[in-house]
C-alpha cells in the first residue's frame, strides 16, 4: 500500500516538474542589435514562447473609467459572450493571465485630434481597446496569437514586437577630428539662417539603457526636456543606442566642448522603445519631430502610433536599415506611407565621404524595392540620404567616438526638420521630385539649400 502511495506521489512530482523541464529546453532569442518588447524563447523545433500577447478589440469591448489599467473578465461587456468564452478557454489552456489597458488615458470614442500644423480636426486611431495580456507562464505566442485573431471581435493580436537597431556604437575614443557630415550638408551656412528654436521638440524614440531621469552626458543634459530615461549607462551589446542618436540630433553646440549638432537649439525628448505606447506619449507631450532609428515588421500598434503622430502634425523620421544581407527589403516604420492627408514617414539612408565626395554606402545598406514614390510609396520608401559613416557622437561613458549607420543619418534629418519648423511651423514634407533614386530617394541632404528654400517658398523641398 505504501509503495503504491509513494509511486503516486512520485508521478505527481514528475508531472509538476514537466513545465520546468520543458522550459529548460528553451533558448532565449538573441541576435545582433535585436530589441524585443519582452524576452522571447525558442525551443528545438523553432516554436517561440513568451509571456505577452497584445490585442485590439473591435468595438467598445473594454469600457472602464479613464486611468484604470487592470481588466477583469467582468469588464468585458455581457453582450460579448463568445469573447468571454474564448478568454476563459485561454485561461484553461494556458493558465493564469492578467489583462491591462496599454493606454489607460484613452476611452472609447475619443478618436479625434487637432493637427498642430493646420489646426484642423482630424480622425485618429482609437487606442482605448488595445490590451496587453500577461501570462504567468510562457506560452507559444504565434499559436495563441493566431487563436485570438480568429475571433471576430478581435481586430489584431500580436506577439512581443521584435525590431533591430540600425547601428551599434564602436569602441569609444577621444578625437579632435572634423565632423565631416556637418560640413557636407552645409550646416554652418544654414545656422546663419536659423539655429532653430528651443520651443521645437525632437523626440528620440529609441532604446535607452534604463529608466529614471539621470542626465550624466554633458553634451545632452541641458538640452533634455521631460522624459524619464537614463543617459550614460552601457547595457550589453547595444549599449545606450539612444544616447548616440540623441547626440547627433541635439548635442549642446557652441560650448567649446565635444561635438556640435545640427539641432543647435531644439530640445530633446527621450521616449523609450520598445515600449510601444511611447510614440503616442511623445505626441501627447508636444513632440514636433519623432526620430525612429530602428527597423522591424509592420507592427499594428506602431502603425497606429505613427498614423496618430502624422495626423497630429508631427514629422516622423526613420532609418532605412543597414547590415542586411537581403537588401532591398521593406522595413518599418521607415516604409509607412498612407494615402490622403495622413502622409508618410521620412525614410533616411546613409552616405560616406570618399576622396572628398559624398557617396551612398552600398554594402549591406537598404534601398527601395520600387522606383515610383507617387504611385507605389510603400515599396518606393527611400526619401533622402544623410551622412552616416565615421560620424562623431557622444558615447554613454562620457567619451566621444565614431559610428556609422542609418541610425545616425536619420537624426540629422530630424534636426533639419526642426530647423525648418523654426522657419515655418506650418510646413510639411514636400512631394518627391521628378528625378527619383531607389538608393538615395530625393538626393543628399543640403541644409543651406533647404533653409533658403523654406525662407523664400515653403512649397519647395530639399
């Protein structure tokens, strides 16, 4: 009798350990420059696991007071019985989970905003029904997402977002070399026209190494406004990518120290990626320009955030991508282009200096799949080229060094956009010219030409 009892207890122990044994066979997904919304694990068969699925419900499924975050089954309206049943099945199959509104400040029906450039009221995405589902245990995220998408009351369901930074800093080194990029784009002459305005705000939507305000980088401290993110902390292979990008867009200039930036006067607002709510938060905080130096797939929540930003009159800039073996390829957010009055993200590639001449960096750098930006804007995504090789930047440890990539080319365009806005706050990005290049879009950045054009005729472009 006792032996039977012990065998029974032994079997119970084995069964209870099975999830642990299974998880022991999982490997955390790591790749160069990869930034994931949550940790993702892969088993020997390639099945991906994590603890987060994000969904957007169709209709007023979630109707809780503004500011509340956590949802219970009871908060799903009684008219949505089949949806409640699906959530119950999810619980029975995959265990305990919690549901949280990702945008607790949004409530159903709030889908209008005022475009800060035109002052027109526009219809924007409704963020009130976007909900994060956090599981206590790891679940097969692609399978669960597919199951959730099958319900008619769910617009979309997605695993944790995976994106890639488009450059990583080299080893730090002090230098007194020239910043060729600023000379190449005519920055000194452009500064004679405008140094920008401190009232203009550039949001750097990027990977910062931590949270909690700590302005340790001399070249950035006095330029920061708002934000809650750490500058000056090195975190693994990616370091503090946001520090590097921020220094290109808006390092303190004319202080007899370190480096200069094209964005002489505009403020810098750090917004933490991969927190997907950060794009909307930056818009609501008053951003005029949002810089996104990272690439990924067509992530629904990012798409909604970009649409919200564009319709609100915020200029969005993104790197085209580099170090990619299969170029050309369509990456987002750089390839977002929308019909009608919504507009598009400005896509930026990088150039290098060769024997005194500025040339596109060919090897591994992305370029447009298409060549007709007016009729095929998604595939013809390239817009402009800016200096992006041997660019001097502020590094997280307080030193200076060089780096390359569309990650540092994009913030130079964002800085130019901030200068243009200081001349004409009602401006929008111009239409593509008749002569278009799949490699460099409209051509190479020229700040003096652009600034003069916007002084004489805001309808002209760069």
